[in-house]
C-alpha cells in the first residue's frame, strides 16, 4: 500500500541493524506493510494497538511462560501487527516458544535483537520513512490525477486513457464492460496475452489471479464495467489508487456518453484495425482477442459481412446506422455472435464498390440508377455448428437474410420510404481465424454488387453464389486490372461521355444488361428498359466500337470481368 514501508525495508535500516537482528519466524510476511512503529511495555499495552504497527518490545511485564504467555502472544497477534521486534537479554534470554509458534502460524515476522538498541531511534527513523513515503504517494497521486484531468479536458478517447494508465503502472491494463467483454487494453503481460483470461471465461466472472488489481467503473449508483491491472511493479501512489483514479475518469466520460456508443465502437474498431491492418503475429493471438470481445472462435462457423442502407431513410444518419446495427444483432442472436463497426470509407461514397454505377434493387437489375448509399457497416459473425444461418449461405435466400428482413420490418418507422433497402454482403464461411480475415477482406473489397437474392427490404450478395464478382473485385485495385478494364471498355466509355447525335450515353448500361442475360436478348432489353429494336441497335454499335462479336464466349467473359473491375 502507498504511504508505508515494508518489514523488509525496516530490516535494512541502520538503527535496526545495530541490534544484530535475526528473523526467527513468519518469513512469508516479510513484505507486510508497516503503518507505524510502537513500543509495547507490559501486557496491558497490547490493547492499545490498532494493527499494522512495527511492535518494539523487551518483554518487560510479560509472563515468563505457561498458558498466560500463550494467551498474551495470541492477543498480540490478534491486533494484526506488521511485525514483532523482541530485544533479548534483560527479560528474555531466548525467544519464547509460544510467541515463535504463533508468529510462524500466522505469517507475522518475529525479529530478535541480540544487542541492546535505543527504540526511540528506530521509531524516529521508521516514522521518517513512512512520512516520506506518504509524501511521495501524495505527490504521485497528484501527478496521476493531473494527467487524468488533462486527458478529460482534452476529451481524450478511452483507448488513449487506457494506454496512459498502462504506461503509468508499467503493466497491462484492461477495461471490460458489464458483460465481461473487453472494451480496450494496453500494455504487455509477462506470460500470456493480456486478455487471455477474458477469452477463457467467455463472458463469465472469473476469480482474480494473484497480483491482479481490479476496480469498478461506476458513478451515480451505476456500474458500467471494471478496470484491471495485471501484475507489475509497485507505484508510489499505490497500484489500486492509480486504477481508482483512472476508473473515476472513465466513469465521468461514460456519464457524458449515456448511450455507450464510444465503448461499444471502441472495442470493435480496435479489432477491425487488428484484422484489416495485419497487426498481429499469430492467428491464436487474434482468436484470444475476438473471444475476449464476445466473438467465440473455437468450434464455430465464422464469416465476414457488410451491411448498408440505400435509398435514404430520412432523419439523422446515426439513427439509420443504429437501426441497421440493432437489426443485425437481433438477427444473429441468441446463439450467434456479432462484432460491428462503421465502415466510414464505404459510407456515402464509391468505396471501391462501384456504388455509383447503374443498377436497381429488390429484383430489378436493369436501368434505374442505384439509390444513394447510406450508412455502411462491417461485421464479424460467429455461429454454432449446424446453425442454418451459417450453413445455408449458398442457398438462394439465406436464412440470415430472411431473419434480418423481419427484424428490420419490426424496427422501421412507419413513415419509412417504400424504396429504402438494406444491402447485405456475405463472405465465405469457415472455421478458422485466417478464413474469417479472408472472408472480411473479400466481402469488403467486393463492395456493393448487384443482389443475387432479396428478402423483404433486404437485398443480398453472396460470395458462394457470386464467386467471379468477388474474385475480380478483390483484384480490382491492382493497376494492371484497371488498365485492362479501361482498354476493354475505353471506346464505349468515350462514346458515352460525348454528346450530340448518336450519343445516347447509355452503352455501358446496355452492355451490363446484355451480359447479365446473354442468351435472352428480349429479357435483356426489358432490363435495360428499351424496345428490342433500339436495344439491338445499341448492341450493334457496341460491337462496332469494340470490334468484337458479342456472341463469342471469350468476349462475354472478358467484358464481364472488365465491368466488374471498373470502379
């Protein structure tokens, strides 16, 4: 504890060494803290002790043996002294056996002095050291308090606060929420991964290991989680005191964020940064972090996913994102687990997905322009073995999409626009961490494709049913692929961008409709919303501009890949 010195520290003092000290019993208590030093003379003085004292005595007025000495020894140790220092010679030539046995049994150090010393010098030196330690503790506490106050005034993010606490304590510090999920952590552990205990507990409370310190994060009668410090060096202010100051700062921040979004998003953001940024050494390390955050990995079906709104729901964007998050969480519960994070790079823009290209939703894959994209989310999903929501992803309408559609219908406001849709992208499922990362990278790189299926207001793209699209989109960022697409489509892109007679500006749309239905030109014309005669004229012009035969299988494959690769 802060403001104390240990028994071992006291044994190093010159004033005590002058008495030729010998540790007779209670060696396991050598690190007990000394709160004060007190001289005890006579048996009646024992009742004046409060606990934690370094007791100095010559044994004057003590019984010399028998039951009375045993009772006195027990009464002395019942007060909880830090240690007992007995000067031998004048009243006891040898340490009394009852006192030695009692001290050994309770782990309280018994120190014999073989030479006479002045107790006043020992008490003076001990008190000086204690007062100096208390002064240092107060200064260290003030320094930590000032640091946390400054972080609060700067509105520093939670993860940075945890980093500073870990630096201050020189050990790993972990913040968990009320469900025992890890929100943030920083620092290194000596043996295992810092969050391994949380991963093994899987949301259950676990006993505090030796050397750990844990304090609640609470205010105004509400508890939001706990802050834990793994074993590490002592701190002048006390490790618990530092954690308590940190927990208070986090509680103030939590009061300013009543919805809890910052904590929820922080954990998810950290994990996605780890996965997509390659900030890990081994798959096992990632599995531990995922499990600690509430996404079990071992023996589960895993996949990455994206979810976005399109068409404009109205109101504030955060409300639309919250609706999507809540619907997906409900759709995978209770057996499934999900970790979500906003995909700000994809939201509201062209994200590598070709979001601005022409297409339609909910079964109309033709000529209308795709509605503007809304909030975008990326997700990690975990299901138990045999769950149809993971095992049926290759089916035309996945069970997950149907369940998501029902949850969205239940959450949508009554005045929601009829054309609003949620677009769900599903990566390939697997059972390993590496497969999960690949699935997430795959579905994120694919962006928003034409839907392969729909369920209510949910349109779906699936890696299992659209393997070519997912493969090409994953390679689309390569300069060689972009050059290929521009060379293959350049003449009709240039024609569409020109104006004047004969320049309809819709050749790319016509080509896309044709390639979706190359064996049924009548259906392709309907999808392009053109008469058959006009549609055929457009196809003839495309063949002329590109110098190709659109009935040739190789040409169809080449142009399909080029359209998929074009951003």
